[in-house]
């Protein structure tokens, strides 16, 4: 049930290969809200990963019947959150580096990644998961971000099982919400780095344009991890937006 005195609950869905602790500092900057972290790091299949997120949203939606339920998601978690919102399982979304469709054709290369890239990651994860994760993490940051040392703010690699890594990548290959964006009637707050090499900023603009009630917050000189190293700034923007939504 709702913790006494908390304004609302935020259910958090992490990015690919990331433990839920990745949101820890951001959550500490939002003490007025109850935070629920969903663990998808041991899912055996894409279907199980989807089921875990659906069950978590349904559980908290039922228990918080008189309080709003927000779903926060980063990257893969953002795609999962959008899918849940399309099913009517959220009062609002808080998304970081999210996209309506991760895999793109050659003509839409500026909006996402080619399927061959994701298939290569799946193959690599089966052979040397830590090497794939390490290479992936090198793409998360701008050169300026690396120089500031904020990349050290991420939890260590290796927290997901190989089946979970594969399941997450398969979801990125197959799941998309482009066709149902207009059906997501809850408000959505999007944070996206302008220099994101994983989910290009143009994809965020496309996503926001297709959502009925979306606000896109662009972050300059920022890669794929908008919230690490910027927790207070992001939390302040989130707090203003959240209070507008539930009137507290």
C-alpha cells in the first residue's frame, strides 16, 4: 500500500544491462515520492521480461487506486514503459533516452539502430557478455562527460544474466509502440541528450510529436544517460512536472 505521506508512486524500469540501483541518486532527490524498482535482470525470455513489467504495473496500479501511478523508464525501460502506458497502466510517464522503435531501416538510420547491430550484440553476449557490456558503455557518453568523470556514476557491469541480456535485446529488436503512440493518453515527460549515440535525439523528437501529451526536455552535450551527474537538475524538473499532474 501507499507509504503514508507520499504523494505518488514511481515504478522504475532500467535500461539494458543496468541494475535498478542506477536510479538510486535520482530517487534520493525525490523523497516525497514512493519508488519501486523492477528487477528484470534474471528474465529468461523476452516474454518473461514483458510479463514482469506488466505484473509490477498492475500490482501497483491496484494498490495505489487513490494515488497516481507514474512509470519511469530509461532506454529499454522507456520502451517498456511506453508499452505499459498504451495498455492504460500508468497515470504518467517519466522517460530518459526513450524511443518508440529502437531498430530502424536504412532510410531511418538517423532515428535508431540497424537490426544487424542488435543481432551482433546478441551473438557477442553469448560468447563474452562482459566484453559486449563494456563496449556498450563506451558509447553512452560524450567526450566531455567522460572528462568530467560522471561515467563512474554507473553501477558495475555484470549484473544481468546472459539470458536476460539476450531477452532485452530481442525486445529492442521486436517491440515498438510507433503504431499506438496516439493511444497513449497519459502525460509524458521526456529527457533526452542531444548527443545520444544509442537512441538519437531525432528519435525523441519523433516520439514526442506522436504523443498527445508530451513534453521533451533536451539536454545539451549529453549522451545516453541524461540523469547521472545531473540528478538535482533533473529531479527539479521532474518535481515541477509531477506536481502539475497530480496537483500536490
